[in-house]
C-alpha cells in the first residue's frame, strides 16, 4: 500500500504532462489574451463566481479559435517543426509572460470591479476575489476541453470503423457529422427541452405560491377581492402582489395636499385590475377577463387609464404603478395580465413571440372597450412596459403614428435593443446625438432619458413637446438595453461615446468577449442599487409626469413625489397594504 500512493502520483503527473503537452500553442496564446480582456470592466459589477464563469467561457472560445487557426495553417502546409532547442526557448519565454499577464490582469480586474462598485454606491469587493474567479475560470476551461477531447476520440473511433468501407477522408467527414448530430440531438432534445420543461414546471408551481406578506384585498377596486370576477387564486403570485399593493387613499391625499400641481384634488381609491394566465394560455380570453374587471370597477370614469404589459413572470414594477397613482391623486385605473410563468431571461431565450402577442391582445381589448365610451368622459389612455414588458407593449403598435392615434402617451423603460420601434428611433436619431440618449426628430414627440435617478432632462431638448408624448427611460449601464448579437463582431456607438455618469470610462470593445460580458451583465443587472443597471425607481416620476401632464411640474413637487415613491407603501396608514 505504501508503494501504491507514489505510483498513483507518478502516473497522475505523467497523465497531466501528456494532457498539457497536447495543448495548442496558438490556442493557449489566444486563451491567455481572452482571460485578460474578460476581466476588463463592463456595465455592472459582477460577483467572483459570475466573473469566473465569464472568463472561463471566454478562454474556451478563444482557445478553440486559436487552435483552429493553428490547425488551418498546418493544413496549408506551414507545419515546419521548430528544433527542440528553439521550442524550449519559446515556451520558457512565453510562460513567464503569460503568468505575469494572468496575475496582473486579475489584480487590475479586481480593482476595476471595486471602483465600479463605488461608482454604483455599493460596498467594495474582496481584494482576493481574483483567486476564486481564477479557480472557476480555469476549472471550467479544463473540463470543457477534456470533454471536447473525449468527443474527438469518439470521432476517431467512428472514423476507424467507417474506414473499413469508405476512403479515409470520407470516413473522417462522416464521423464528424455523426458525432455533431448526436451532440446536437443530446443538447437540444435532452438538455434544452428537458431544462425548459423543468423550468416551466418549477415556475408554474412557484406561481401558485403565496408570499407571506401579501393579503387578499378587501377593496372592491381590486381584482381578487370578494367582489371581483377574478378569483384570488387565479391571479398568480405576481398578480396577487400587484393588486394588494400600492399607496392608500391617505397617502395619496397627503401628497395631493403638499403639491401645487394637485392642490384641491380629492384623492380616490386607485383601481387595479389583473387577470392571471389560464391553463389553456388563451391570451384573448385572458384579456377579456381584464375588460370584465374594468367594467365591474367602473374604471371608465377615472381620469387616467394605464395599460401595462408585464415582465415574463407577470410582474409589474411597484414603483411604476405607485408613481402613476400619486401623480393623479389615485383617480386612475391600471390594467394588466399575465402571459407566462417564466422569468424574462427564459422567455427571452425561448419565446420572444408571446410578449408582443400579449401586449397586442390586451391593448386591442382595452382600446375596443374604451372607444365605446363617451368621448368627453372616458379616461386618458396611456401605455407602459418595463424590459420584456416594454418590448411586448410596443408590439401592439405598427409605429409612431399608430401609437399617436390610439393613445394619450407612453412610457417605455429598460427597453431591449431588439425592439423594433426602439431600434427605429435610435438608428434614425438626429446627427450629433448619442446612442445612449438619442434625439429623434428634434424631440417633437419621442424623447429619451439616460440620467440615473433623474429624468428631468426630458424637457431640455426643445421648447415645444407635442402630445401624445412618448418617453424612453434607459440607463447607460443597463445591459438589457444594450445587449445585441452585433456585439460579437461590431463595436456599437455607445461604447465609443463619452461615458455617462454610471458607466466606466475604461470600457472597451473586444470581439466576442464584449458580447459575453454584456450577456453576463444581463443576469446581474437587477442586483445593483436603483438608478443603475436594470433598476429603475425615481426616474418614473419625471417620465410619467411628462407624459400625463400638460405642462412641466414644479421641481419641488417632483422631488416630493419621488420621496414618497422611494419610501414605498406605508402599512401603518391602511389595512389594505400587501407589502
């Protein structure tokens, strides 16, 4: 037994030596470069685990590219072997440089992350985080490379079997195709579909759960109440949070009494109607449930009606709905519905068609019912969406003219870059305006804001802003807005522009790596303080005030509403608060 352990160690060392000796020098060089640039700052701070996975994926892709380049050069006939002495000298020169680059970039990467956290008002990260991310990154790279070598061995085995009946090159090609098809079938048929089925089942179950601090509303103005046509159970987890939350009449009256713009207004109990997703997933039927609730609550006699498309799980940002109600002293109705159980990132990957279908189904139903009401007494009609909800709501309209003709204004927040209308306004922006805050057609109707915690700059573009007004709110650090497949091969304008206050000045574009950085940033864009990334709060006040009011609100009034929105609900002033 005493002799077995040294033997195993010796055998393991020999195995490792052979494994590393088979590495492609070109691939290793590209992999080291990818590790270094993957640690450069991007849009939002990342934890060491996320950074490690990002760097690991970058190393894998860069190594594969470098190894392919080396293999192609050898195929062209440039495979002139170096003398052993020259090879040793080259490796002994390269390895210290690579080691220094790896350590130095890890150190500066950790420093970049700390500075970015300070910029966002977050606590600094551990100076030793680079150790953990290095372990994650290189472990992931080794595992994936080992799997790829295993697949190559399987391909060689298949080629050897086929070589009995086919020419050598034909056998190699056929084996590569067979292995590739088998892997694709395994990934798509087993891993992807199995994962999607598991996610659907998991989130469908989660949708039925009840949050401990959410209580069924007793006010008739809410879906899910005893008077509602929609049962409390049918609303889903996010729907229940929506209808049970919001400011009380006392809170609304307090704000109205303290603001000049709402002076003399008597606060009303806001209407919130919502329909959960049925088992048949019939979007039109779900939209008709919303209309029935609007009729039941007599929402048509309110001053303002907001049609809101949710995010993937059916969530509506409480800051948005609360802001809309404060600015109108509660003389409002908000209508929304669920179209999925899945989080936005899953819906984004698996089903981009449903959000615009849901937005269209909901708006068309509300608009048809709204048109039937007397023109001189029906409410102003507004639309809103955040993130995937913004993408979905914009899918209800063919363009700006359609939006103008059928609404009294729109607020779109954190809009994904693949949204057609957003792309149209951004790509056709006026010369000299930035991509992060474009000016379209002189700001006559459509305006953008990219200022953290403050969208008051919406009024600074031109002296006249025609209604119906359309507002896009976005952060320069919001990866959801700036993610695009084009980042793989093309540097966008927003990286070359003068950095905004919440985007690092040192961010640079690198092929593929920047795409991976922004992709990973999407997963942590909501784990930052409000005013950065994908977290919006006080910006809603300026945006909704601009869209719903005829003239600009006084700064003091705006600041007061922002304070109340930032405070959130006040359970001590009402028994109806759900959170």
